């Protein structure tokens, strides 16, 4: 058999009929495109990769805050700068001692930091949505998370 380069993948291979090689490649692509799992999940966040410990940590802190302030949504009344400052304060404690515990709540500073970052992410998304609702024609070069708003 003659050894030659494949016209499609540019690697050396034992020459079959080139049409067979082309059909194999096309069939693989069709199978991939018809795979419903690939299609259904394409472009969606991989939340299955988020640690359940992170979710629980934020949940504990949110529960603590809801009990302390009597409202689970009162966090929305606070300016984002205060959450940035709180996240940094808690993170400073984490840097000093990775396992440090907040004296008031009894929960890890790292958990408080995660919760503050959660609030900031949610505020960012709400701000993005509000801007889009106010002016659908707004175009900006500011981009984050792969999207322009």
C-alpha cells in the first residue's frame, strides 16, 4: 500500500480510498451534531462543576443574615461598595488564618467572603439587565463574561 498524506487531516496514513476517509469524517461530524447531550448543553454554564460546599457555605451565611435582619432579601438595600469592603475584610482574615471564624456568626470568614462575592455578582447581573431594559440600543465596548451590554 502506498503511504500518502490525507487531504483532510494532513497526517500520513495508509491510503484507503479517499472517499471512504471523507465519509468517515463527515459521519463523525454528523454524529457529534446529532448528539442531543452536546446540543442541549452547548453554551450553558457547567453548574455541575460548582462545589456543593460553596453553595452550602453561601446558604449558611444567607440563612444567618436572614435570621439576624429578619428578611432574606434585605441585602439588596446595601450599596455594592459595602460588600466589596466586607469581602476584603473577611478575605484579610482568611489570609491571616485560613480556618479563621467570624466571632459574631461563628461561621468561617471564607464563607462570609463567598457570600459577599455572591451578592456582588448578582448586583452586576441586575445592573446589566437594568441597563438593557432602559435602553436596548445602548452599545458599549465594556465586556465581561463574554457578553457586551
